[in-house]
C-alpha cells in the first residue's frame, strides 16, 4: 500500500490520538493497579499482534523471529521496558508528568548517538538538550515535596528505552540488517507480560478493568504501532517526531476533560519548555537537511 504524504500525516496523527487515550482510560479502572495494569495491557497487545501480523505480512513474518539479527531482540527488550515503565508511571503520577517526560526521547536518542556512535550534533541540538533539561529540572523541583517525583523517575525509562532502541536499529540498518519494528513490538509485549505477571499476582482486576485493558492493548498500542510504521515509509523523521508530540497534547487534554486531572502550573511551564526545545531542534534540523 502506497500512501500519499497527506494520508501518512493523517495516519500518524491518528496514531498519536490513539496512543494518548492510555491516561484517561487508566483513571477509569476499578481494581487493577500497578503491575497488574501493565500485565493485562501487554498481554492483550501481544495477542492483538499475533492476529494482526499474519494478516498484514503473511506467514513470512514468523521467519523473522528465527533470523540471526540480535538487533530485533534487543529492540524487543527495549519495547518491553518502555511498555512496563509507561503503565507503572501512570499509576504513580499524573498523566501530564508521564507524557512530558516521554517527550525527552529524541534528546536522549541524540545524546546516545553522540557518545556511543560518534555522531556529531548541531549547535541547536545541544541548545535544545540544555533547554529540555532545564524544563525537566523545573518539573522535578515542583514535585520534590510530593510523591509524584517517583512516578516521573519511572517514566524516564520510556525515553531511555526508546533512545537505545532507535540507536540499535539505526546501527543495524547501517550494517545492512533489516529490522522490522512491528515484530519487535510483539517481542516487547510478550516479555513485558511475562516478567510483570509474578508481581501482578493475585490478579484483582474486574471484568470492567479487563475489558478496558484489552481495549488498550488493541486500540491504544497494537493498531497505532502499525499505523506509525506505515506512516514512517513516507514521512521524514522530523515529521514523525513532531506529529508524535500530538500524543502529549491529546493525552493531557483527555485526562483534563475526561478524568478531571488538571496539570499543575510548574508541570505546564516546564513541559512547555521541553516541547519547545524539541520542536525547535526538529524544525532547524529539517531546514538544514533540506
């Protein structure tokens, strides 16, 4: 399927909207908490992809798991870290804190590429990293006297996992290895479900909770991941990064309207600085490459 540029933009925006529903849905749970929330969502994500992948890519998709491509499995481990850290963080702190912390992913990716792969960073990327760091420091300072800071620390696992993931995949592509990110998402979801299950016992989720978490596994994670992969075939990486930021905006608004979770002034101001730094970096980088 060949998408036009406009179609790819709309698909990516739709993916961001679907990703953003996790916070408001989590606030509607009755009994499921902490690791159990992570277990059910990861389990249903894996089950959803087990159905989607053969329909989308045919039987050949299963051969990819037997290929000697360490990057595929490293990517899967990174996805499992991201899935687990994200859901745990949502049970520990506000939706806004989690989403704004996740926005640091491109900055961490750039830093890892600089120090481990030797990539040179433009001056505006260094400036953006400093600004984003200042924004996070402001958010942490506001949470120092509350329990919310611990959830923000856990949420840092998401951008850190993403940074390792993208650098590993980029290195694999540079060596001529084809790493399909959708099968690696399946590996990540499976690993996340397996190692959170012991901590989730005894399971206490009601049928209402299981239904919501099943919906998250399919609608909030499996489907938008496929949409993002399709969009990435047409859009450039700066476009992908900027459109992905819509998840932060949508997620905070949905939690605000749907769950009455009003973000604090410090979170909004610090988060605005993080988002501004990322937008400046992506736009200037895009302009330089063009």
